[in-house]
C-alpha cells in the first residue's frame, strides 16, 4: 500500500511539472500613450498579439528562428531573465522632412536559456520585435529558417507589391479586397499596407536595421501573411539586361551565416487610424542603426539629382542638361571624376554611381 501511495505521488508530481511546462508565460507591454497593447505568450511557441484601444489588430502570431544545428529560437524556450525600459530622446536626422525627431518607446527584453534574447518595442505608432544572439561574437550562427507571422484580423484589404522572384523592382502594386482573395503562396516585397475596414485601421508590415540578412517578403501561407526570404547565394553570375545585374544561379540551404552576437532585423507593424498618420511615421528610421558618419556637412543635404544611363553617357548629351536637374544618374567608374566636377556648377547635388 505504501509503495502504491509513493507511486501515485510521483505520477501526480510529474503531471504537475508537465502541466506547468505547458502553461504559457504571458507578458504585457503598452505604447507610451496607452492606446496600443502588446501581449507576448511564451509556451510551446513564442507568439505575440496586438490591440488598439482594446480591439484586436493582430491575433496571436508565432515567431521563431531555426538554426542549422537544430536549435529553434522561440519554441519551448525557457526565459531566464527579463528587463524593461522606457526611452524618450531626441534624434537629429541628417536629411529629410524633420530637423528633430523624438525616439519614444517602451521596451521589454526576454532572455532565453539557449543563448538568445527577443526584444519588443512599443511606440505610439506601432510595435517591433527582433531576435538577438547572446553567444560569443566568434561563434557562427547559421540560420536555416525563420517564422514571422502577421495574423491580421477582419480579413483586411491589401496593397501587395507582387513579384515572382527575388530580384524585384518596378513592381505592380496589386489591390486585394482581403487576404482571403490572395492566392496561396503569392508573395510581394515589404513594406506592405493592410487596411482593416471594419475598424478603420491601417497596418504596415515592414523591417529595419537589416544587416547580413536577406530582405523580408510577405507570402500568404495557410491563409495568413508570413515572412518569406531568399536563401543565401551559392553561385552567382552577371546577367539580366545590360549584363550588370548579379543573378543567383544556385542557393544554399540556409538564409544567413552571422556572428554569435548578431542583432537580427526588426520586424515592424506600424498602426495608423488614417493615411495621414502614415505620411509622418518615422519608425523605420528610428529603429535603424544610428548615424555612423559624424561629419555630414560636406555631402549630405537636399538638392537636385541627375539622371543618366550608362549606355547613353556622352558629352554632347551632357551639355543639354540645364541648371535645375531633378533626375537620377547611373554612371560608370571611368567617367566619375569628370561628372562630379561637372555636376556641381549645374546644381546637381547627388550622384548615383553604377560601378
């Protein structure tokens, strides 16, 4: 009888431990003005949800990163430390519409046992999160895959810059009445605009501080919009029109190889009540790496831009340009010195060079 009781106690204890392990830990973070609320749940999978004035904008959405060695950041993760902070500081852009910006946000950092952290930030204008490695810099991280889900509510309308490959420019912005109208596996580049007509709310999915990592596309998968990335190039050749575009002929089976302490890109959900708010939103800029060039007076200021194609570059045509040029210039290296000397007298302040 005594042995039976001990056995039952052991079974009960194991069930309690198992149940505790399956119970998600919840964390809350709000925007400085309190209108946006973020809920993070860490259970079998790490997921977030976002609401505006108490109404859900993004339903629970899973996020994780899979390493080549089999470790999955964001699945069955054990949080070993948390920290919060609030910041409000001035930022002075080199160029743009504003002389001064306020970087005002609340932040929550979750430190996990397996050598990584996930940082969440809440602005009055939206939310952002990023994964960060906590391993020594000399350790190499090979990212096999990433999951970044955006489970938007109320089947919002979408303006999707569609593409069929990973070398995309001059895309068509296709308007869909809802995510449900998009074909499965159809994808486009970011930023991508969603309009929740039931709540009259706009959501822009974007990214920032992109270093040593492929850019994020958005693809419809299982009825939801999820991040989609190009695998790392294995073999490249010069090709496309003009034979000056790098064309990937073969890819590796992973997304990126980075340092052990790498800070991965911010995944952003900008939230606005009308289109005007989107025009003044500076979240992408504020989340980017701070300005690295200290002395910018010599080069970075507003002015005209000159347009010129490499194949059309010739002196007689150059002479036809007038003082107030407002185009783009693509030039080859042998002509660079001459055109820089020429561009200043005619008032062209920027040169875009194709080398």
